[in-house]
C-alpha cells in the first residue's frame, strides 16, 4: 500500500482454509487485534508487516506486506534568501515522499520563473541567476498519482 497518512486500510490476504489456521500480525502494536486474518489499520507510519499462519502440526508460513505512508506536504508562504543562512531557500516539507512531483513558480504576470521536476534542489529565490525582488509569487505543485495539485503563494522577503 502507498497511501496518505491517516488512511484506514484493511489487509486482505488469501489463505487456503482459514478455519484450521491461527494468525498473528507483527509488529502487533499497530493492530486492535493482531490475530485477525483481515485486520483494519490506520496508516500513520511506514512499516513492513508480517502475517504468520500456523496450521495443524504447528506447520507455519509467513508473508510480508509493506505500507508506505505519504505525509502531508507543508508549503511555507514565505522565505528570506538574503544569505544569512536562515530560511535562505524555500523548504517544502515532505515533498520528497512524492516521486515525480513538479513545482512551478510564477510572477504576478504569469511568467514562469522557477520549475523543477522533483525537488532535489530547493528554490533560492533567483531567476536566470539573478535575485528576485521582494514580492509575492504563485506556485503550482503537482504531486502526481491522483493527488490534486497544491496551489498558493509564496513571498520573498529580503
């Protein structure tokens, strides 16, 4: 599963005959009842879960299921690229969890002044190598994978 944080999931493993087996999910602490074959779980963190089934004669089999949680993207509405080492770049928290995300920033005339496929290098408030003036700029962040785009404004402070 790859889901937004807080999503309610139901695991749905397939077994040959659930009437003669006992089940145990680990780590057990994330489940209300770790002995249920198809438990519900609220996805709050990344985890690999193991289901162990034990049958007659203590014969056991196990398999794994991985949950990757996409944390909410937090987009600051201002930064101050003035070279003092504090807030010199536009840090978009958790964006790295969304591979293939694109970031576009526009000036008030609709001219694109920054674009990024992924966000490996944070924007430093420049365009064509020149520092942009104190102003409000507008962004569109496309997270991909069916998520709606994030839009808003960011102000450069000097």
